[in-house]
């Protein structure tokens, strides 16, 4: 009886040993996949072989490595793949879950290798370009109106180049720089940076109170340096003072008169001064030429001025032939033109 018991135990142990060996052999041939928590890939279509460590049968491992896990549609995008997705994709490729052992993380976060060109990099590049190529020599301040969005580029890009160039702007005190981004000789993106501008300029300031009709002179006005939204050449002083260069101090308009009373320390504007009243061109009772030159019709007649007249003024003139009195405008050449 005792010998039978020993024999039975021996058989059971042998069977258990055989089953254990068979189980180990089955695990050795099964597909074992380790999933990391995060991984970055080069392309935009991640495969299981790119993101996981696969061990097992050589043919099965190669087949599993080709299984696609989705697509990254934009640079910088992150996709999450969990274990159920991995098993589902493997099953679709003919590899059942029963042949797969998953270890590692429950989910993988997959990102694509990329490079970010920050908005402040575009501003820095545009500012350096404007300082070397200023639209006006008198510009003294360059202030970016807003920082452009970051540009995310897929891949690492061995040859990334930023090329700025000036773009026309309809606003006088603004400049716009467009920056094209090239990778390996191909344009892959563009950003624009707008700047508000300030200019070194000059202004005319009264030293003392100047009464209406008084002549502008070195005793009552001075020129000060200032910062303006417009350059000198765009300012009324540039045209009025007739400065030869925007870098020169404008010629003060000595000889002009004040159109109204100006208090001391007043910045003189374009409508505050003007030329002295011109001399009288025509005298009363002076003979004049009445001239009509319109639409190919040219007629002249003799007349007599009935009052004094300056250039641009309207006076009464008597036609010596018809004795009629008409209203006429005094021209610069001393003739008069009837008003119809």
C-alpha cells in the first residue's frame, strides 16, 4: 500500500513538472510588449515598433512592429494610446490578445520631434533688420505692436533660416516686417511683425508772447529737438521751412507773421503763421487786360480796375468797350479773369 502511494505521488510530480515546462515554453514563444509612458518619434504616423519594446517570435515581432497607432496631424500635437488600443490594432493585424503580454505603462503619450520658433525670436530678427534698413534715418524708437504666434515646425530641421523683408504699410508711423522661414531651402512658414515708430524731429516754439500780425524773428522764436510720430519731411515745418535734408535743422521761417496771438512757449502749428500780406498788384483806375482762356476759347479785352486788387482777390472791373462792370479775379501776371 505504501509503495502504491509513493508511485502515485511520483506520477503527479512528473505531470506537474511537464505542465510547468510546457507553460514556460508557451510564454517564451508569446509576444511580450513593453509600453513606455512617453515617447517622441520622427515621423507623423507612429508604429508599435517605434513606441514600444517588443520581444518574442521573430516573425511575430516584425509583424507587430509594423502596426500603426494613428496619425499626428499637426506639429506639436500629442496623441494618447492605451493598452486596449494596442490590443485592438494587433487583433486587426491577425495577432490575437491571447498571444500578447503587455507590461509597462497603461497609456503612452506620443509626440513628434519638432522645433519651435518663438514669437520673440521673430521680433528680435525683425528689429535687427529694421535698425540696419530703417525706412527713415530719423527713426529713434521701434516698439512692436504685438508679438506673433510661435511657429511649430515638424522634425528638427538641420538648416532653419529666417529671412526678413520690409512690407509696405498704409499707416505713416508704422512699419511691417515679414519673416519667411526656410528649411533646407524651402519656405515652410511666415510671420509678420508690426512696429510703431517714433522720429527725431524739430519744432518751432515761441520765446515770448507774439501779438497777431507780428513778424517771426530770432528774438521771439526758437527751434527745439523733439520726438514725434512723423518725420520732419512729413511735418508742416519741413515744407514751410524748406530744409534741404531731414537730418538738418530746418530753416526758421523768419519774415512770416503770426495769424493770431501766440503765448510764450507755444509750439507753432501749421495754421498759426503765414506769409505777410502781399503787396497790391492792381491799383484803382489802372487799365488791365481782361482774359478768358477756357475750353479752347481765348478772348482778351481792355478794362479798368474799379478798386485795388491783390493776387487771388476778386475786384470790380469795367469793360472799356461795353462799359459793363464785371467781377474778376486778379491773376499773378496782372491780368484779370471774369467770374461767370
